[in-house]
C-alpha cells in the first residue's frame, strides 16, 4: 500500500474517502507534521496503490497490515466519508490498534444511505456514472485551478485551489485506465452490504471518538453525525459551520485542532 509518511510524534493514520488518495489530506498533513507522525495511504483501488478495491472490513484489515509495516502498534485514526466507515470497521475489528478516532463527514448508518447511493451501486449504472463524473472532474478542475479562488464561488474556489495539479492529472489517467471509476462502483456495493453490520457494532466502539460534521454537508447530512455520536458510547460531536462535505480541504485548520485534541499521547 503506497503511503505518505511524514513528521514525528503521536501517530495519526489518515483514511481518505471515495474516490481519493493521500493528496486529499495534504492541507491537514502540512498542519500536523510538525507535532505528529502523519501516515496517509492510498487505499486499495486508488492512487499509487491501485489494484482491486475492497470492502470496509477488508480495507480495515489492510490498514492493520500497513500499521505493522510502518512499525506502529496503534494510532489515532482519522477517516473521511467512506474512509470514516473504514475507520469504524478498524475500531470494531481491531480495537487494540486504534488509540483514538476522528470521523469526518463519515458514513456509518443505514439511514444515512440515500437513493443516490443505491442508484450508484446498480451494476453497469454505477460504473457509467462514476466514469463520467471522474472524467469530467479530471478535465474541468485543472482549468479552475488556473483561476484565482476570488473569481470563483467561495466553496468551489477553495476546493479548486486545494487540489494539486499532479493529483488531478493522475486521477484523470486512472479514470481513463479503468481504475478509479471501477473502484468507486465496487465500493458503492460493498458499502450498502456492510453498513448494516457496521451500524450494529457502533455501541462496541471503545476508542475515544470525535464525530465532525460540516454544517452545510449535503453528501452525508449532519444528522448522520449526530446519530453516530449518540450510538458510540465514547463519542463527542463537533460541527464546523459554513462548510460542506470536504472538510479536509475546506477547513483544515479547524480539523487540525480537532485531531490535536483527540490525539492520545504515549
């Protein structure tokens, strides 16, 4: 599993969403590396790792292998969106490897899965929609990056400025090669299949947990974060007003403070 590993101090494992790569965490990593060891992998099926995409539980098991590989017995695990589901699966399946948990715009409840999620999981339909969306993004966003954020709508400008050109070019190439969009479709199906069991195990999570939501999130609504907070015995709720689903890009300073507070020091 390809991994960006930087800094020293209390370890933090960053788990990106769907699709994505370790580049999604660049703004947060740069704010934490002076005080923490920051480990940010490309999950199976994405980025430089490539290969076949996996379900939530299999991703969690793969991350245990990564922790072994980089010599960490445990870490504070930060998961975004579908990566939050992977982080939850890791905390449930391997609690001894999770010293703290930060769930950012995270999936985790059946009620949080909408009709679009089910539509994108349909065989053939999901692949076609994911291919079209990723191909469009790969061509559109580099043009947006050449404009100053002040000339774009606020949230779009922040996102365009925060995406490195190298990441976008690589993702476009992977889309054309049939990797990222296939991984997206596979994960949609595994998410629908595995979230019921994930939700059933929320009460067994024992790691200190912070559930973070963007006040304007339309992808995973704030209500999902509130439900997760109520279901996880150790959880506290934190909302960042005025931002949407992409907190690692839109609010890295606020998220860095949450991670620092959550980190369990040796």
